[in-house]
C-alpha cells in the first residue's frame, strides 16, 4: 500500500541524522567501492570499505548506524553479520521485518488452526495497522537505521491526530516486530528503537452505565419497540456479556435443573462469538481470551426469559434471534431498532416510520443520546459492586483475562469499603461493630 500525499509529506519533514557520509571510489582497474570515514570512540579517524553490487546500500546503512548507534555498536553489527557477507548484501528494511514477523505470526497447526493468534481477524488487524500508519513512515527504511528519535517523532505526530489508546496500539505493533527480530535466535536487528519512547498517557474515562431506575425505563422502551430485542438487552444487563458473545449462544449452552432443595439452577456457557471474517460475520468457536470462555449462573427475570426462549428448540439453534428468527446483525439492530442513522445523507433510514428504543426511552424520561448497548456490560458490573460483590468475582463473570483490567475499569465505582467489612475492621482494631438501633415504637 502506497503512502498518501500527507504521509509522504510528513516523512520528508523528518530530519535526517548528521554524521558520516558514504563516498564512491573508482580504482585504476575500474572497480567501484564505497568508503565511510568516521572517528572511533577514542577520536581516532578510520574507515570501512564496502564492495560488490550492493556496496552503496551497505555503506549507507553503516553510515546510518554510525549516526544512530555510535561507532562501537555499528562495528559490532558488522562483525556479527560478517559471516553472512552483510557488507555486500541489501539492508533489511522495516517492510522486510514486518513481512517476516507476519509470516511467523501466521503459522498454523496441523489441524489448520492458527498457532500464535486466535483468528484471521487478528492478522487482518495487524496488517491494516501496519499499512495505515507504519509503512508510510518507516517501510523502506533499513530497520537498523530507525532511531529512537525517529520513533519519538512518529509517536508525537500520531498523538496530534489520534486517541492515546490508538497511538499505543501502533507503537506496540512496531515494538513487537523489533523485539521479535532482536531475539538471539533470529538476530535480524541489533536494537529496539521503541524502547524508552515517551508515550501519550491514556486517559481513563469512567465507565458509562445506567442506574437501576434508568435500566427499567430502557427495558420498558425496548419491550414497546421489539420484544426480541428487549430479551437480548435483558440478558446483556444480567450477565455483562458482550454483544458478540450474546448473539452467538446456542440452546445447547444452557444447562437447567432443579437441585435437591427444589431450587432452579440455570447456567450458560460462553464458548463462541460472532466475528467479522473478511466481509462477512461468522460464528467462531472461540473467545476473546482464555478467561472469556466462562460459565455463569442466571437468576431472576433473565433466567425465566432464557428458559422460555429455548423451550422446544433444537440444541444448535440460537437463543437470541430477531422476531423473524434470523441471526442478529449489529448494524441492523443499531440503525433499525436502537436509534436512527446519523442525518448525514450517507446512511438511508431503512425504517423511517418505526419508533426506536432510544426515542421511546426519551419519551419515558430517559434522555441519554450517547447510550450504547455496551453500557449494559458496565451496568452489570456496577450493580454487582452495589450488591457488595468482590472484584475477582466480577472479573470471572465478565471474562476479563486480568484482574488489573477489572480494577482499572470498575475499581473507581467503589467509593469505600462495605459496611460489613468496616464492622469487621472495627472488631480487629479492638473496638466493636456498630450497634443496631432499635426501631422506634
């Protein structure tokens, strides 16, 4: 993918490092060589000579190494590569490094599944990120000529136009490539220019959720607009599962029995998701992470609703479908049931006379135009916290791979220790728990 005019302009504005410059020499017999003169760390002047068809490129790479790494590491690089006749070979570019890294990432097992990534979508994301923002700036540059200053300028440039999280993703991809190439078993590069980059700070936004009363209004609005959609939203707020997880649940994933005490027990297992594969969406037997494959218990209205939906259905049928029995597609749900398309003229309203959930909710008193279905995941976590549930338990229910994610996202919802915990603390400190106040007559 070629660089855009804007990106080529940015590249041309990146300052070139100063230092040694390769010079061409022609011997009396007509042979051509390239020489790079430089000073050692002790100040002594010396030179390196490069021969062969690729001598000019090799000399340019060495000169760049002198400017970015200094003479000691530059010479060490030549010594390490001497066995491969590096001085006469073409320099490994960042494009070459990405290609090799991508091939390594794309390795498959004997059964055809990917060995190092979860799905082809992950590989597609890597390729898209690289071609969008890394290739235009660094692609044709010899990998060992990219300096920490180059990376810092690039990150600062991205930070002026993108959100911090997106900048961190691009930087993380570039660093993954270099760390892979730097490994002793490969030795494709001799330094990591991404090490020590001053990265933009990711702003922690408080999770957006609904209060219980707001959820009731939203649910009432959903029931008025589309009962099948209301069932799906009820499951989402009752479990905290993602949209892609909820719409992929088969009836066979629901287990129900009556225990010895006569209590209903209903569990749902998450083992597959709806993922974009190329230009279509497919049900994939995979989770976002190992922790994403989980089994949780349903209670209350969600339990009754799910049992009603799977009654008499084949095990491989979906629990949640549209009212016509079709698989849910998020874009259709969003534009035809949740809210109207933006009035920009690019997206036509496919159901102009049909009310939307957010419109009816506003009429009922809930005016949250930025509300998205993903808020229901945060709402589930907030309700569990208000109920006194621990963060490790919330981590397992939501499917976070790390407790750090749970703490970072939802820890701020906890204003203080629970009353029960504070009572126990008071006893441990030699006091007594708060006395119960007798009700007045």
